[in-house]
C-alpha cells in the first residue's frame, strides 16, 4: 500500500449522511475553514480593542482561505503535535507573511490550539444546528399533516408486538410529531444557549492576551496602564488602534468581542478541561436520533408485507435488493434506525471525556474530536433522511382497517370487560374473555360466536350488544383530543425561531 496516497471519506459505509447537507458542513475542508474563521475573528476582536494594528487585519483575512492549504499534508503533519492547530498556525502564518511580513506577527496572537479547535467546533455546530432545525421543521410539518388527516382513522394499537386496544393512526402520527418537536426544542436549546467560544490562552487564565495588550499600550510613560488608547504619538497605521485596554479588563472584553464576532455565546470561564459544552453537543445529537428514530422504527414495522399499513416514498433505485427483484425495502427507515442506534455510543465516548485532568487533558480532549464529528454528521443525516421519509410516507387506510379487524373485535375486549365486570366480577369477566380469545385464535371461529357459546356468558347480554361493544371505532378514548393537543403545540413552536425550551431542559 502506498501511504502517500490520500484516501476518501465520502460516506461509503455511512449512507445516512453521504451527500447530505450536514456532511458537507463537516468535511476536513469545512473544519479547516472554521479554524481559519476563528483565527480571523480573534484578530478582528483584537483590532477592535486596539491590541493588534488595523493594518494587519487585511492580510490575515486575505490569507485565510482553506483552498490555499493542503488539508491532507496538514493532517499528516498534525501527527507531530497530536492536534491540527499547531501546523495550521505555522502554514497560515507563512501565507500571511507572503502578503505582509509585518502582519504575520499578529497571527494567533496570544492564542493556544484549544482556543482555535474548540471554538471552531462551536462554529461548525451552530451551522449544523441550522440545518438540523430546518429538517426537523420539515419533518414536523409532514407529521402534523398526517396526524390531522388521520385524526379519526381507527387503527390497531400494539403493545409488546401484539394488538392491544384501538387507537387512531392520527394519534400514532401525533406521537411521532411530539418526539420531533422535542428534538427541535433540544436543537434550539443547544444553538441558543450552549454554543460558546473557547478563549483562555495556554491554561485558561487569558494571561497571554492581557500581556500582549499591556505591551501594545507601550512602556510606562507612553500611556497609562489603564488607558483606552495607545500612547501619545502612536502611528495608527502600524501600531495598535484606538481602544487598547491592557490589564485585567482586557481579557474579559476580548472574550466578549471574540464571541460577538462569531455569533456565539460567552462562557463564564474558559472550558479547556470543563467539557460540558462538548458533551451537550453529543447528547443533543443522540437525543435527536432517539426521538426521530422511533418514527422510523415504527415505519419499519408498519411496512412489513403482512402489515402493509405504510410504504416509503418511491424513487428510482430506492429499496432494491441485489438478489430479489420483487422487493422494495424500507431503506429510508433503515438508515434512520441505523443512525439512531449508533448515536448513543458516539455520545458515550464524548461523555467519558468529561473526566479531564488539569487544565488540558492529554488524550481525553483528543478523543472527543472524531466521535463528535461523527455524531454531528450522523444526526444531521438522520434528520434529513427522516424528513424525506415523513414528507413522502404513504398510509394505506384499507390495510389499517383490515388489520384492525383481524381479531374479530377482540381488540376492544377491554371495553367489553368493563361492561361485564358488574355482572360477573372483574376477574371472572377477564378470564372469560381471555378464554374466548384463545379459543377463537385456535379454531378460527369468530370471537363473538365463541363468547356467546361460552357456558359462563350472561344471558342478559345480547349478540347485538356484544357487536356494538366490540366495535373498535367506538373505543378510541381521547385520541382525537390528544391529537389536537399536539397539533396546537406544533402550530406554536414548529416555525423558524419558535418555542425554544428554558435553560436546563
């Protein structure tokens, strides 16, 4: 094998995210761009505070183009420092020097690798959250339409894989919708409250940034240590711009300004070894997977040949078998379920990195990167695939009706039991109905006929009464009202920017 040849990671073994919008946001090139964006934002914030000359910003911004760097060579060189930022800064500084050697002195000024990589992670996650929100909104709209359309469509409710009591297909869809809304709320919570910049310098004290600010203010006599500008006679084209703020105030002002440049939040303290922001990203990805995955898992069950209540949207080549020409497999649901099963493990890997020693953990920090990216692109691929599934899902009311009546009314025997209990006692009534259900299943005789022929059947309950009491459509409880509750929530929150939960939800 030629180790000089670069391979491709296009999702060959991860079809749920291959070619999706989320995957495009999380390529090596995208990560490189986010790190360069972070470097530029840091410089811009420092220029605004007057600790980096304004003249340096143009060359630094001009050089911050990912296409000018060889991402494969950079990745391999990163083995030397066990993180990609060290080599990135070296190569980026060289590019800036080609534009302006003086400006190159201000690249990564005061920064540390973790400031750049962690902040780039938050930047990329914010972009992924926008895609996630859009796809979850689409899924919610499609599921709301299903819930409304089938609000009163009686269907078989199933518990532990068997018929239980009647529900409506609309209630089933409303349950899926409720979960999708939960996922939407969680993504909005993450994007609105938990994506924060990382800025702390070597060990989280902001000392390097403050020291450079003090140096930018000049030696004693050039300006007072707490002055808001450079000393007298400073050249505004080469020296620090107006607003230099050395001393303890500078670090916090830089932190706020850096966050504002990137549109992210400001943490209480630098989080080099306080990894809850990253853990929240991974947890949200897993939460989305579990919430939306339930919908896809139900679609798999309802798509079975012998059930056939739903089918996935058709497309050229979709669902084909390499061996069996008659098959059209529910592959959208399979991809979503596959992703949902992977996400908890990825999140668990990230979560164990919460145990991070000292001010930067050797190995724990590094262990987060790949599983976190995989969790993000898997969740984003899952959301996009689930949206396609929801928007094109076909419900077959005839099959729903056929399955509902498979047991000849036994699915509503709970209702009949409530009416027999005052006559026979609750226990004996339940035993009678259970005995009849077993006999009907074994013999194929109609459930009603078996009931009426049972020696314990009360004479004052007629066949007509039994048929009425066993009508599944008459035993739907509060299904319609429950559907309406979920639809009301959907109308209130399933729109761009609507209904994010409170802190801590």
